[in-house]
């Protein structure tokens, strides 16, 4: 068993922070408060029954401190009790609560584990441990713990909610829905359950029915901010952007933990961008940098942060790419403006995803380009820059995450310049691929992308099924070339077997790892078509002719019917969220016309 120690205060040094934009995160997670007055009252009663008289008053002091909101004192009294008896389960339980309250989640998990081992009949500990595992992304562990708790308290609606949340997040939607239906049957007046059911349907790709359940949660509790915020998100998916903004802003007015407030501010940034209120949207997007935001990426840089209006002329400027390969590429749209602002005596240093280093170095030869790294520690994401030593770091005047630059250089749609490209594919490799493509089937060479490499969360909502590509693939005069990274053997065989279409696989290239060569291949093609992913962004950024199939509520369009980042790109947009057939028919007709030219 671990000995008690002082609460940890992990700090990797002087830090900046950053994260990439994602579809709005729905607010329906594991709930419960291990340090609530009810829980502490039960603990106090249990302590009364202890026969260990030396430890009893120390535990009472820990309970009193936690009741008073003093987590530090609560931890100190719990540690004193454990110094008297390290096998006292209540001491570990109280220390776990104190460390959780102090946001030492990894230390808290260790203490909960010790408490559960010593107090196996106290299933509440399993629920608390499950909440922390859930918060730290350990979903299978959280599921096991929530099941343990629910077996002991099968009628508890919070226990059902917590298990349903972890099932939903593991895309076990049917199991989550059945569990919630059963819990609602027992407790129909609990808005928490209706909210989680709505979030599950939204994640599954059914925003219309999700909105009905959020409405019911709000009927039961008009002040339920999470349900109002969630309803705003599904209204955004369904195209009612102004109603989405109204819900989000009303939800933001209620008291809530800082992390939830920041999450809602990021959601509002997405809504504002969709409305074309671009400058306001980028201002709200700064919420991702707040250390109190649970999904923050901590960039390990100890230099002054750039802010809008700063004079860049003659400065040494470090720009760090943000998590999400597609966004890192798209945000590079701003780099020519920064280079112009730095002037001939300025110096640019770029930290990008390792696979992008050759492409960015060629595109900006005067800059120093290196790879950032990313790792997880104690529930946080950290981004060091290993290519910069202390001397190089000391020579930097200003630094910024790349997305923050948009606040100054891209505040209006009109500020997005009409440039043919802002990344430069290798001309030698472009010529190479043109020769290789001569060996592909006859017809115009069209690179094909149909999904994201990420299956996290609800990204599937933004892509049609592969079957819905049938009409496009049937277009005459086209030789389709596979650009889709990942495991696609099943789809290629399906196209061959069911549609009679051979999607040609380019030889000698790793479509996921060889991104510099992917850029060259894209530029050698007559057209690149697909849904948004890293490859579609690379192709468009390098100036390749591109068609994009976009979801209705897609913030990169900035309230327009095009993608201002890539002026040459043609965009196809369905009228309603999730209704792909009409727009895929439109794409099929356009592809048939393209094959005739």
C-alpha cells in the first residue's frame, strides 16, 4: 500500500497553453460529489462507529475541514490519521476526497484505490473512483467501477447516468439508451437522465430527437444550464444558428465550474464563426488557452506571449501548431501575413507536427522549422518543443499558438486573401507522381477521401456512409485514386465487388505518414474530392483543385457557402444535417460533368 504523501503540485516549468478547435463538446458526463455535505455526514457517522479511538478524532477533524471547504487542512488531518494507522480505509477515503478537491486527480485515484481495497463494502468509493477514471479518459476502467456501484445500488439514478455516459463515450449507444430508458421509467422527473439520453442520441447522429429530450430536461428544470447548452449545440447542427447562440449565452449566465464555463465559451466561438461574426468568434476561441479548461494543451514555452497589436517588425517569433493536423495546416493560411509583419530583419520559428516539417520547411525556407511533441501526464496534455535548446529559446522575443494569430490577421471574411496556395509541394515529386499516374486506369485522375482517421466522439456525424458514394463512383471518364489513409481494404473491396469500380491504390506511399509526398501526389491529380480531413487540407493548402463535402454547421466556412481559407475549393453543402443523399447526388452530377471535360 502506498504511504500518504503531501499533495502533488506537478508543474513542467513555465507554461503556455493551447488546443485545437473541435465540434462542440456536449455536456453530459459522470456526476456526483464525493465531498458533498450528505456524503461527509455519512462518513462522519461511520467514523463514530470506529473503535480506533486514537484515529477517530483526527478523522473528525478531516471531515470538519472538508465541510468548511478547506481541502488542504482536510488532507493534513487525513494524513495524520494514516500515520497512526495506514490501514484505516476512512483515512484513505478522506484523503482521496481532499486531493480530488485540490484537483490532484491522479493522487486522488491512488487514495480511492487504497480506500476501496480496505472498505470493499462501500460501493460509493467505486463510484467516486469511476468518476475520476472517466475524467482522466480511462473509460473501460470507469465502466467497470460504475457497474460495481450500480450492482450495489441498482435504483440510483446517478449511478445509471454515470454508466450510460461511459457506454455512450465508447460508442455503445444501444446499451446506453436502454439503460437510460429503464432509469427514466423509475425516475421520470430526473432532468439529468433526460439530458444524458439527449446527448447519447446527438452523439449517435440524431439531433432532432436529441432536442426533444433536452426540451424535456428543461421543462423539468428550466435552470438546467447543461441541458440548455446541449440544446444549443443540436440546434446548431440542425441549422438554427441564432437559436443556438441564444441557448448557449443563456446557459453561460448560470453559476458553474470554470471548466464548464470555458467549454461553453468555446462552443459560442463555433456559433459566432458560423454566423460570420469572425472576430468575436476568434476572441472567444481564446478560452482554449485557459489553464482551468480541462482539455487544455500545455505548451512548454517560457517566453513572452504575443498579443494582438504587438509590433512584430524585426522580432524573433515562435509559432506553435495546435493539436489537430487539419487545423494546424488550415491555420497556416496566416503565415505569409506574419512574415510580412516581421519584415526583413525578423525571424520566424515554426513548431509543427513531425510529419509536416519537410512541407513547412520547403514552403517557408527562411524560417526555422522543427517538430513539437505531445504527451499525456496526470490527465493533462503537454506539448514540448525538443528541437529548441535553452539558448535558442532565450533568443525568442514572442511566441503564440498559431490559432491566436487569427484574432488580428483574420477578423473579417474579407481578410482571407485570394492566394493560389500557402504551402509548397515538392515539384520533383509532383513530376514523379504525374508519371506514375500514367499507369493508372484511363480517365481524369481524381483523388478520393471519404472519412476521418479519427473515430473519437461523434466525428462520424460529419461524414456520409461509403455506400452513399455509389453515384459518384459511377461517373464515367474518371479514374479514382485512393488518398484515404487508414485501413480501407474493406471499402476498396466493396467498391470492386458491388459497384464494379476499381479505386486505384498509388504504389510506394504511406498515405498517413508520408505527408510531404501526399502533398505532391495531390498536386499531380486533376482533382481531390472528399470530406474534411488532414489530406483534404494538405491538398487545398498546396493549391490542388479540390472539392469538399461540408456539413451544414461547419465553422470553417465562416458563415459563407465556401471555404475562405482555400479560394480554389468548391464546396457542396447538404440542406439539413445528416441528410447526405441529395448532396451526394449533386456531387455525382458534377463528377459526371467533370469526366466529360
